[in-house]
C-alpha cells in the first residue's frame, strides 16, 4: 500500500553536464537535530535551502541541472532552452552523455528516477525504481530489452521509435493508474516545479505554459492593494492605481495631481521585488522552487525579509542562490540548510566542519575565517 504524505526531492545527482565533470550530489536529507529553525526541515528533509558559490562555481548550472527533468517529462515552459542547450555536455574527459539521478520520498515510500541524455532532448537511457524495485528500464538503442513492470501499462503500444519522447512520460500520459500511484505523484511534483531568475520577467522554467506582463498578473488577480502593502512593508511607499489603456489596464502611481506608470519610475531592485511578488501569487501551485541569484539587486536587509517570507511557506521546497553572506545567519537559516557549491561538490556547512555548531555561533564570521572546508 502506498503511504500518504507530501512528495519531496531528497537527493539529486548529476555528472557530465555543463561545468560538472565529476558527479555532484545535492543531498536534502539531514540527520542534524538543531533545536532552532525546525520549520526549515520537513519529514527529515531540508525544505528551505540557500546555496553559495563563487562566480563560475555553477550556481546557475545546478539549477538548470535540477530542472533538466522538465524538458522531457512535461510540456511546461522551456523558454530558457537557448541558454541551456549549447554546451550541454561537460567538455572535459570526452563525456558522451550526462547522467541525472532524482530521489523522491513521500511517507515511507521512495522513487528513484535516473536517466542519460546526449543533449537537452535526446534521451539514451531511463530507469525508475519504486521502493528499490526496478519497474521501468528502457534503452533507446535496444528497445527490445525494456522492463515495464507496471500492471496498468501492459497494454500500451510500444511500436514507436522516438528518442525525444521519454518512456516515463509516454506511460504516464497514456495510462489510467488504479493501483500504482507512485508515478502520478512524481509527475505531479515535476509539473509543479518552478525556476526563475530574479531580474528576468520572461525567463522561467516549469509550472506554467506562458508568461504575462507583471501589471496583468497583479491586476487580474485583484492584488493591486496587497502589492502596494507588500512594497510598503519593504520600505517602498507608492500610491498604486490601475490605469486604463487600449489593451486593458496597467499599474500606475499617483502623486498629488500627477499620474505616471509604475514601471517607468522604479529601480531595478523594485522591479525584481515586483517579479518576486508576481510569482508568489502562484506559490500555492508550487512543490519545488529554485530562484537563481534571488537577491542580485536587493539591499541585504530586503534579502533577509524575502528569506523570512519564503521560510514561512511550508508547502513547498525552495532553493535560492546568493553571494550575500549576511544571510548566513542562524536567525534565518541553519548550517544544514546552507550549502557551499564548487565545481567539485555541493555540501552543507554542517558537514564542512568538525566544529559543533550552535545557534549562538556567528556562522558568517566562521565562514569568512575559513572554518568550512571539504
């Protein structure tokens, strides 16, 4: 019997992809029992993570790697393809394919999905395990060796030869599951993943199939007043109004007798905050969130407020990347939720030191003093 519970990503591995020559392992499971910020952990799995890394360490690429699964399992937005497809494979050691490994948990159950790809869309091999039992294996070079140990999928037509079509996707899209709900749970999770950059309105992966103007998102969701309050909470006071234009309505600002468009007077930091708020409207549909350089244009205090806001949302896992070591604080996070990324590894601060870390420790100071090594 399949146990109940929220499905979560507990481990991810990638090898031979972009800047990652050797295998990189991102482990969300924690065995630390810190007595602070317990809300950042859910069922023994890290629910809120911050990833640090020097320029060129791979912070953007680890996000792209995590969301590679979107490109062959879903029909969700993929408009970052021009940035991802070139140099897909790592250029060291003549890698002929990239390898990906996803491990999901829900309750006491586990799904492992791993595959090899030659390019963004060309799949070479897929395997899927449910509670350590292999239920799918498909080698695209030799389809006759396939393993499909799913009762509901036995009547599917396998006379197709399309290495752009994932076998897992084919099964899920053409099967009515009555007993095995593990696959639908995994697919629902993947379809609910969202990646976006803090300063790019149209650049996102997953969750939706299209993008809208930020004005339209705010106005159509009836959030103009709430958005003004949100800005005010972050030290930005605007008297927001809705201005009628030929193609609908846009956000405006009224000051005395003067009215102008909101977008024309705001800074890049405020625009990034606007973008964040627009995505936040859809957070109830998200199961895994990745924000690349989330605070690139934020003041350090504003960045801390956004982290607190994300930390208050328990319904989804989130990962943000940053250079801002001010956030490396036990008031906001925990050592096991704070990761250091290099081209060779990604590890939490909790396992990068032999020192017993406590809530009172100044983690940022320890980091600057070189206390965390591999």
